[in-house]
C-alpha cells in the first residue's frame, strides 16, 4: 500500500467535493461536473491501491 497514493486520492476527493459544492452554489454546471469527475478519479485511485494490497497479500501467503 502506498500511503502517498492514498493521500493523493483523498486530496483529489476533497478537491472534487469542494469544486462540486462551489458549482452548486454558483450555479456553474461545469464546475459541478468537474468536481464529480475528480471524486470518481479518487475512487479509482483507492480501488487501484486496494487491488495492489490484495495482490501483495496473495503473494505473501503463497
């Protein structure tokens, strides 16, 4: 597990949430959608790290 990659994913998620909320407040659909995309990107980064952890666990047990 890369703590650095997980931290980047958390930061991207927070950035996306803030951007989405700002888009809601200002009525800017582009910002809202870009914020949602950043949150999805963060979810993918977390899933990638989860898969790497799982693969490492499998290799360690073998």
